[in-house]
C-alpha cells in the first residue's frame, strides 16, 4: 500500500511513543475502575513472608480487561499477594501497549504482556519497544481466538473444525473471499504489533498462499474495542483473547446484531503456545530479588487456583466485575461472556442459528496441561520453554522485523525468559519443572502440520515459501 509520507513501520511506531505515554499517564490518573478495597478473605490471610524482609513490598501490577486477568484477580481477592508479603495495587490498563510500556517507563512494577513482547524487546524487532524485559513464567496458554465477520461467513468460510484439517479447502474459501475484496478493505486487527497474534495471522495467510505483506493491512485495536470496531466495518477479522470473541456472537448495538463468528481458537493454530507472560524489567529482578520471588510464587499459586476445574465457574464470575473485564450482559447469566473461555464450554457460533459448542478444559490453560501436551516430566503451563522464544524470533526474521535471525539467539532467549529463576522458585514451592529449556514442537500441534526443531531455526525459516525481508507498514486504528 502506498505511503505518501514515506514512513516505515518503525518510524510510525516510534512516533506513537508520545501518545502511548499519554495514554499510560491518563490510565494512572483515572483509577476509578481499578480494584481498591481488599476483600475480607484476603485480609484474613496470614502472610508466610514478612513484608519487612522484602526490598519492595508495595507493588503496582498491571492487567488488561480480558479473561487472562483471572490469575491477577484471584491473587488479589484470595490473598495470595498478601500471603507472600506483598501489598499490591492493581492497575487496569487500557491496552497491551500501555501494559508493556508501563513496565518500561517505570509506572508499573510488573504486568502481563502478549507473547512476543519480551523476546522482541531483546531482539530489537520493528514495532516492539526495545528494553531489557524479562519473564520467568507464563500467565496462561491458549485462551484466544480469531473472529471473522459476516461477509466472510457469507462467502462460505466456516470454523476451522468444520474443514476437518483440510487446509486446501480452507485456502479455496479464504482466497475466494479476499481476491474479490477491494484492497482498502483487506484489514486484519491485532492487539499489539510484533506479537504472537500478528504472527498467527501472517502464518495462516501464508499457509493459504497469500503474502500478508502484499494482501493485508494490520491495525492495532485494544481488546475491549474489537467487537464495536468490527460492527463499524473497521476490519474483516481480528484476533484477541476472550471474552471478546465470544462477545461478537451476541447481539450488539441498537439493532441487536451479531457481528462475527469464531474461525479458530489460537490452540488450533499452534497447540500449546504461550499467550501471556508476566513481565518485569531486568533491573527489577536485580534490585528486588526477594520481592520478585514472592511475586512469582503468588502468581503461580493463583494460576494453580484458576486451573482447578472446581474453581473455574467461580473464576469466570469473579472476572465479570467492573474492576476486571466488566463483561456483563444486560440479561442472562452474569458469566455468559467469560464462562466459555474459562470453563471450556466454547461456542464458535455462526450466522445460521446453529450452536457449535466444544467442551474442552484446555480452552485456556493456567497450570495443569492436558494429556496430549503433558509428555515431558515436570511440564506445566507456567513453565517457559526457551525454544518457544526461538520460534518467535524465527517469525520476526521471516517477516523482516529483524534483519536476520540473531547469531546469539540462545543467549537472548536465556536473558529474556528466565527459566533458571523459575526452576528455583518453583522448587521452593515443591513444584517439579522440566530439566531442559528446549523441546521440539511436533508437526501435529501446528495448523499446517509443519514441525519446529529449535536446533535448526534457519532451516525452519527457509522451509517457508512465503516470507519477507523488507520493512513493512503498520497502522494504528
């Protein structure tokens, strides 16, 4: 697409820095939706760690109003922060950009970030903030999906499960739709640039033979605004965490119209992928080692709580609160929007009146892994595989966001994803972790049946027919 101003994606995003800072400051001032009063249950928890023994017991921790705020809501309301000597103020962030930037600019001590943000902060990828970010754990895996609009449905596109793994059949329908569409309408939306959602869209498009650089514009929209923007025709499809895919299935606006259907959950693109990481600055760990250990322990325990099937209905209701997702319907069950992604009663929807419900506990994985992913001793969801950070680097290189695959990729992964610290912290909690940092991703976990061997990242990159080595344009909604 032509750019009369001659801006590359890097120039454009750098120019957004001032506005991003402004958003961060405004969210700091406007705290009326942040959780304020500690619950009675939390107040009754007896700390096992003396706050006076910590370097920084008073923390400000961010979250974004999507389902994966659940471990933060649980840690706060159940008293897990308090248990480990922490006095945490939760900050409800407007977007994934402000969640990341709040850490980098010092407004937040810790916050969740979209998978890719920490890795690309180290590699210097285009569209990413460049900073020494670190993460020792995931918040969850899966829990996200791609939503497509009614126009795509009307051109015979259907949920991926109905293609029964037939990529050629999907390719036909996908290409038929986009080849007849005017160029200015070929728009896809994600929540953050240079992140796993963008890579999933690119991966899927390229698997159908379309070069995403040539065929699409990708815009950035905060999660709660996805559904209303699709209703206004801002994009053909978007990828976001729940509950904002489920929300698209339900009537919206004065006319009470459904705006989309779920094409695929992210776990159907890459089963077992890391979605959200708990990020901090490297300096935070160095200056506050005891505090950091307490924070990670509180979040691990919260993830375990969310993982327990007995607690999932409670968790789905908890996060409907205005302080968290605020995703409450005007009528019907209070957890109508949050329940499918948390409990695992997931409806893909459609415009034919049929319910396409799939019951699966691994719709969102917080700690315990399903049997098909639990093939390595000690493996669990909050453990970070550095090999998956390498996969993210291959995608940044494939799409020209970095000039070439880093020669020191393993060093960068080791500094960004602190598996060493996680093992120590988890061991103190009596939790076993895998002994290795790298594993092969077998072909069957990817939508195109292409395995990833982290020992040969260059061979993996070269195996794709469609890629890019040039800067790309990026757009803000």
